[in-house]
């Protein structure tokens, strides 16, 4: 019998989104997967179909374009049981030196697309009294982040947004969960131009995306409001709560600055 539950996952072709897609497929959710690249979507769709025997629909959209984000909503007619807002990007460098349009694109993708998709599909979930939303936040949302000022700020928005909406709909039968990983071994740092930073140079400090996805998946299914993935990241957030923001910002500045070329 064909499974009737469907998960819509953005950013599903790599990193944490890809690992989440595998977990949903393993539990026999049909998938609607979204990313910018149709070729990558087709490859992953074939993998999920062959390995898990689920139905997979692919939709290529650039969700940093607000019209494409809105079009995605209108193109989907299947009821969505789980929405995963995973797609996100960052850019590395000093705010005064980074390109404005690149940073605005990050705001559009990390914040605006999340708001658009959550509003559209959450309304449907609340109307039928069932559904789940997983928003990819980050421990960055709790830590002021020099060298990634805009990215950290977008993740602060995601965390606040998710927590507030969860409270608004707490009696609806629908839950929202924020997954908060730390630095994770994905292509994020390459796309952000961040490979020379101290935090990325220390490969042993990076989390496994499969472990992060598992933490998020389990929290989502349990209806938990938020989950920080990894003991080290929990410790970092707890310590930052005891420090002035200026001190936290200085610590992050030192952690994320470029490795000295002649050190």
C-alpha cells in the first residue's frame, strides 16, 4: 500500500537536508525535494526511489528569489504532512567588505523563503489539525558572529520566529521544531567562501551531518520545540548565556577569522 504521508524538504540534495531526506524516506514518507539544480535533484530522486521504494517529486527553484518561493507553494497540490525548511546559505567576510546583493540574497533565502513556505503550508496543517515543521536554525542564532554577521542574524530570526509561531499554534495539533547545529561538515563553508577560517581548518571540530539530521528528526517526531545538536554546541550556547554579548562576539571573531598565512 502506498504511503500517504509526504515530506517537503528544501535544500535536499546535500548536507543536512539530504540526510534528513534519507531518514524520511526510510520511514516511508513520500518526498517532494527542492533545490536549485535539476540534475542533482534527479540523481538524488533516483537514489531515494531505488533504496527506499518511495515516491519522489523534484522541483527546481531558487528560493532566494521570492517569486520562485511563492510559485513553489502554488505548484504543490499534495497535502504536506511535514515541511522541512533546510535551504540556507552564508557568506564569509567583514560586513563592510562583502557584496550587498549577496547578503540580501542570504536574507531572502534564510528568512523570507522560510516565512513564505511556513505561512502557506502551516495554514493548511492547522486547518486539518495535523502536521509538523522543521526549521533549520543554528547555534549561530544564539551567538553574535563576526565574519558572518548577516548569516548569524538570519539564524537568530529563524529561532525567534519558530518559537513564537509554535506558541501561537500550541493547541492546533501542529508542532514546529528548530534544529540548531553547530559547524557541520557540509558544502556550506565552500559556498560561503569560508575554507580559510580557523573553525573550518579544524576538521575534527565539525559535526557529521548524518548525526545532526538524526537529532533533528527525532526532535521533530517527538514534537520538541528546539534541539541543539552535539554536546559541545550545547556547552557553547550555555556558556554564552553567562557572558556579555560583546565578549561572545569577540570569542566568535577569534574563532572565525582567517588562519594567518605565515603562521
